[in-house]
C-alpha cells in the first residue's frame, strides 16, 4: 500500500510540476509588467506555471492562441502563436509519423525565443516536440 501511495504522490507532483493554473494575484507584478510591455494588446490573460516560469495565455476562442513565458524576474523566454497544422513544413508530419508511430498532432505553435529565433512547437501524446524553422527536429519536452 505504501508503494502505491508513493507512486500516486510522485505522479501528482510530476503533473503539478508540468503546468499549474494561477490566478492573477499569484503572478508577480514584475512578470505582469513584462507581459504588458512586450505584448500591450494581450487581454483576458490566463496564467499558469510551466517549468518554473510564468506563462501567459490569451486570444482566440480557446484563450490560448498566443502564449508567452517569462522567468520569475520578468525576463522574456518564448512566444508561441497557434498556427494550423497545414502550415507545418512537410518534414514535421513525416518525422512524427516515422518516429512517433503515426501519433496524432494535437496542436501546433510558431515559436519565437528571446534571441528572435523562430521554430515550431508540436504537441503529441502529452509532450511537445520542438523543431527549427525548416522543420529539423531539435528536442522533445515533457
């Protein structure tokens, strides 16, 4: 019984470490100020924590057409804009098909990092696959 409890607890910790919804009061003012400075038109923002950073989500019917991550100190990390799956370079669906057993692509985002480098973030099977702008695989993120 103790082993099962430890496994369940470990699973809950892993889930909460991945993404945690926050209310507006839980977001440091410096992070909110950084969002407002970089994305002044962002409205109806929903917040969560991801990998120790604060993530703002806004736009579209789902409220998640755009997202931006900031460190707890308010430093910009990444911007992701939802795009249609059909806009992906053909190499990406082919890569997913071959390396992930024809897994269904659930969401696609066009990324821009702190250095202005563009790429793609593809969500499959509860994980994100990161590709460069030409469709070359970079890494997998849980």
